[in-house]
């Protein structure tokens, strides 16, 4: 069976969970599972803490997505069908940044963190967490509730089958690949403040959305919603964890030739 992004994420969670049994004397400490649970609670319960402005922003966002669906979805899909041969090797590779390559990117940051790069370690942790929340929880739930038919079904832009069991055909809204790509892009951009890093991260994520439209898998509004979910989840996780880790110790796995152990990381 070919490993998928979900398999790799699960492996990452298992590996990071190894730090849960370590202890440091007389120092407050957080294991990755504890941070993950805290982040999940933060993101999923956020609406209970919203004020008037946040609810207004949600209303405006909803209007915007509906507007994109009504105005852009059909003409953009038609335009893509006129120009997309559906066999572009470049687009196939770009699309993988929303699945396999995203997992490999997180793994690369994890390995860099394991040999001493603290920022890379935090990117790996936050990237994995944002992926689990955005791509593993929020987007699949909305897909199931909405049950929107994919463009390739040729049933129009308003064909919804709420709570459909036919996931492959009725899971267009929102785009899972785009959610994953933007979740990781926002985490990387927020940890590395260089302009070129931000531009490169979001450019790759945007190209993932273009590739999904090119392959007739999603409408423009699906891609927009996925980008919003991924970006908000990634930014929320990074901001919260920076505050959470301030003055505390986090235990991360350490991998080196002939050594498997745990390393303490602290931010003051």
C-alpha cells in the first residue's frame, strides 16, 4: 500500500509522542501530545470567544465565498477545461505539495530540528499540528456536511448532497490539498519572517490550488475556502504556541547516529 499524507502524519504523531514519558527536574514541561491537545481546543473552540467584529468578519467571508461561487466558479472551470490537457507533469508534481510533499517538508524540518535547529523543530511541530487540525479535522467535517459534487461530475456549481457517503464524488468543498498547503505555508512564513520565504511559501500553496482546478477536482470557491482554513489554522497554532512555550520546556525526540533520545527545548 502506498503511504499517504495521513499515514505520514500518524507516524509523526507517534514519533513525537515518544517524548511523553520523559521528565525534567524542577522545571515545567510540555510534551507534544499536550501541546497538540491544547492547540486543538484553542482552534475548535475559537467561535465561543469571538466578539462582534469576528462574527462580522465571518459574515463578510461567507458573502465573499458565495460571491466567488456565483461569479467565478463556472467561468474559471470552463476556462480551465479549454486549456488543461489533464496530463501536465508539472501540475501533477505541484499538486503533491498538498499531500506527499507537504508531509516530506514537515519531515525535513523535523530532521533539521533533530540536529539542533530550534526554529526548524518548531516549524515541524506547528506544521504537523496545523495539518492535523485543518486537514484532518476541520476540512473533512465541512466536506461531509456540505457534500458538494466535484466539477468533474458535470452537475453544476450548486449540486450539494449533505452528509453523503459517496466521499470521492461529493467532497469538493473545501479543497483538502489547498488546506494542507496553506496550513504549512502559513506556519513556515510565520516562523521565518524573511519576505522571500513568505512569498515562496504562499506561491507554492497557491499553485496547489491552481493545480486542483486544472485537474477539474475543485471550483474556485473550494480552493478559496481551503486556503482560508489552512491559513487561519496555521497562524493560530504558531501564535498560540509561541505564547505557550514562553518560559517553558518542551521535550522533543532526538535522533542521531547510534542515539535515540529526548531533547529539551526552551524559549525565554
